[in-house]
């Protein structure tokens, strides 16, 4: 968790000394991690009493700063390893214990990494721009498994688990309609910028991690209380919370696993084309559901990539950008360019009072028929029955229908009307049996509504009807 409110302070003489000491190591050639790695030993996973207090962190060996990468290789794991600057498993027995704990279920661990990839790739790009160690890309995994976790009140939020005071200090916008801590791009650029400032100020990656977890003022206070230059061993014994020292051990453990996955029986997942995100600037707010349809990307996916918006419609005070898979950006821009941004910002969901066709609605709205079809995810010759929910410019929509309740953030099931349809999005691990139990519908009914057979595979992101949709 990121520490409390930060403020600018003059660098202390001691911190300057630390920076000079670290700089003296810059000429040291990078060591061969494989050559000096300790052999794998049997690990006892049972925690010992007061383990975090009794087991001191081993001193860090001299390490050269990570070199900038001119042209990143294809695999994110190779890119991370190239930037690794921390010792990993050989740092302490505590690190090895955490590495074994993280990988007790190798397939489950790999699955969480796969789900993390779109955000991890984004963070890795930022770390390369700021020339920071690759291990810091694993901080959001340690904090939240790279999930944009919402919160209430004075609690941390987002994949970086940023406190409200810290968000204000970093300039991350938080309002009634938008929480930038849940925005992957806003939070990551701010958090990586903070790590860079800590690295420049403290000159030691362990102090950077401690300041991230406990707060920079707490670390500065302890440094002021220590007279003279600190050795690496002294740094490891700073009187911080056992949780903070354990946080460092967990980060090194994750780096240990990524560095040598075979040692732990882990197969690291590689990204596919849809895992690479791109930030698309906008000039006016847009409904996330309309954006998903224009990009031809599952709605829940777009909501997750843009989780900072508390409702499906972008707030007027929210930053105007959209995170989309890079593979979907061209189609989105092509469709979005057919109307002025100010026109798109008026589109909203309405419940029709009477039966209307796509071509009829497009003519009434004076917009291309392709856009009405695309914005609603249907073919141009489709017709909507009375009670169906459609997306239209508000001026037309309110004259022929009524706005339904605006859904709040990801996870809500979209319902069109009492007689009309509920649709769901298939997630990894779903089956017809599990879906039938979860939604109290028979397997036979699921097959009938969706044209499925016993051999029809379910794919993550696939949308299924639970009842008749009202679209004919």
C-alpha cells in the first residue's frame, strides 16, 4: 500500500551520501545471476513465530543500475529480466519461502499473471521510460494481482492500492464520478513517477520499496535518526514495521519466480495481440458501453480497462481518454470519426416505447445507419421490439423512449426489460452447468436461446442470452 500524504522536503545530507555510495557502484559490471545463485533447498512453508522480526534481511550486494532498453524484445518476461537489478531468491530464506508460497498452485499463479498482462505491459513501458528496475513492475501484482480494486472512504484503491491523500499529492483526480486510482494509465504514470522520485532521492531500491509501503516521511525520519553513513546491512535493519520488511521479501520472491520459473514448475504466459493496450484521447465524454460496441470489444473488457469511471457514462470532470486493445483502435477511430465528438457524447441508453428498426432509428436521428447498428452491436436490418434497450442520441432517444437506470461499474448484469433480455459474458472457467446453476436457468434453455449443442465450446468474452432479447 502506498504511504500517506507526501510533501517536498530538502534532501538530507545522509540521503546525499547514500546516493554517492550507490553512484560509486555504477562502474561495477552487472553480475551473472545464474553463476552466483544459491542451490535450491527444501523449504519449510510453516511460518515461525515473529519471523519478520527475528530474521534480518540479508545485505544487498553491489549492483549496477539497470541499462535502458533501446528495442524491447517480444516477451515481457525477457524485458523484465533484462531490467532486473535485485538479488532475488539468494537475498534471504524468507524470500525463498514466499516464492514457494506464491507458486504452490503453479497453474493458478500463471492464470493470474495472464489476466494481469494488459496492465503489466503498460507498467513495463513506463518503467523502461523512467529507467527503473524491472522488479517494480511486480508491485501491482503484490498489492492487488493487478486488479483495479475499488474502495470506500479513507482506504487504498486501484491496482497500486493508493491512499486518497497520496492520490491528491500525486495529482490523481478523484471525484464523485471518477476515481483515477482505478484508471490503469493515470495511476501507473503517477505511481512510476513517484518511484522514480524515490530512486533519485534515496539512491537505494530497498528504500524505494520501503517508502512505497510505509511512506517517504517515515523512511526519512529513520534516516535522520541514524548517524553517519549506512552500510547495506544497516539499511536492512531499519526499524520499520515487520509488514514493510515482509513487503520487500514478497517483491523479491516474485522476481525470483519470474527469473527462474522452471525452478517452481511455472510456465509463464505470453501475451496475445489483444493484451497490448493503447490510450485513445477523446475530446468529449462517451458512454463506455457505446465505446465497447464501436470498438467491437466485449463490454466487460472495456469496463475493466477503464475502471476509473464510477458509472458507464464518463463524468464531465474525468480525463478524456479511453484504454482499448491496440487491435481494436483502428476500428474504433474509423467509426468514431463519422460523427463529431460532441455528438457522440449525447448518445445514451433508452428503453423503446414501440417497435423500431435500425434504419428507421438512423433516419430519425439523421446519422449513418452503420453507426446505429454498430453502437448497438446488431446488423443494419435488425428491428427492436417495444421495451428493448438501445443506444441513441439523447434528443431522439428521449422522444421515443425512456432512459433506464445507469449501471454502475463492472460486474453488473445488463438487463433490458422485465420481458426482455438478460445477457451475460462468459468468463474463464465457466461451463453450461455452472452458468445454469448461477442464473437459475436450465441447460436446455441456455442451449435453445443461444443455438448451442453439447459440443459447442464456451469462450471467455462470449455473450450469452438468458431470455429472449426483444431483438428480432
